[in-house]
C-alpha cells in the first residue's frame, strides 16, 4: 500500500491484510488508523475468523455480503500491524455490530 492510501483507511472497516507466507492474507477489522505524521505507520486490528467457537473473546458478525463465510471478530487476537500490510478494503460493519464490538472489547480488556 502506498502512503496516500493511509488517509483512506477508516476505523471499523474490514480489510484484507497480508501476514506473510505463514499467516496468508486474512481479513482484519481496523480499530485505529495511523496519523500522517506517525513514523511507525501502525494500525491496530482485530482478526476475523470463520472458526466460530462461541468463546468470550469472539463477536459474531454473521455473513456480510463481502465475506465468503459466517465470521466472528476475534478480540483476543488484537494486534498492531504495519499499514503497508493492508491489501484492500472489503467492507464496513453496521452501527449495531460496531457498538457490540466496542462493548465486548471494553468488557474483555476490563476498561
């Protein structure tokens, strides 16, 4: 991704991210975006999974039209990645999904 794309990333969008050979290209939910003057160029993300287990750290988001399978946001997998690992935008969650994820994230992290 080139630096001009950074300004087009928004919180609570789902993007494909390239985690390299072992991690493959996987969908992630964007939590925070890098600022223009941020030398680290990091994005805080939550991975999505289609292996739904009903765990406390999962938030089921169903099957949006832009995802191939029923999926859940894996709050336990919170991470920061280089914004250059983002490949392309897939879609954006609904307001109710965003609210649910925010509540679960606060609960999970005891905020």
